[in-house]
């Protein structure tokens, strides 16, 4: 099984940025824990602050991977182009948000990308990525 994790803008600052919201652990440390926990799965990771690069990665992996985990960051709430990219691929996508987007500013309550995803996980911290992996392992 191959899973691609795609993180969007500002998620390169995890562990440094607003630790009361996003926690104190970097994603580089966390992904190594995931790779150890799921050693039978190939877990690839990509992060970009650029919308087009996220779309290119979705296109690149969206026909050959078993699952994509996408945390689009702020693009979740603004990007019709990323929503269209998800709709255009075959690989199922699970949208993940570290914070509970419904407990934050009102503009974060709308996900343009979520409607094209297999599911959406919000508010479980970094553990949302593990839960997304579990959803791919348990799919029928």
C-alpha cells in the first residue's frame, strides 16, 4: 500500500507556529512515528506553500497511490482549483485538519475541498493523519 501525505501552506512551521493550536511537534518527527507504526505501508510526504505545486502532486499521485491524505491549510477554504484536482483523480483523498476548524474563525468553517474527499477529519491534532491511514486500511 502507498499513501501520499500532502501538507499545504504554513504546515512546514509545525512545532514552531502557534503551538497552542498546532502542538509542539514538527511534522518531520511525527511522520517518522507513522512510518514506524505502519512499516508495511509506503508513506510519502510532500509539503508546499504554493497552490499549483499541491495540485501537481495531487495529479502526480492521484492515479497510482492507494490513498492521499491532504491538509490543504488555508487553501481548504479558498481553492476551487484544489477541489477540482481532487475531483479529477481516482485515488481517494481524506482531508485532515489538526485544529477543529469549526471552533475557529467563521471563514474556516467552509471547506471547498471536503466535498470531493472520502472523508474529513478535524480537531484530532496530528493523530488525524493516523486516523486517515486507518480509514484506508479498513476500506471495503
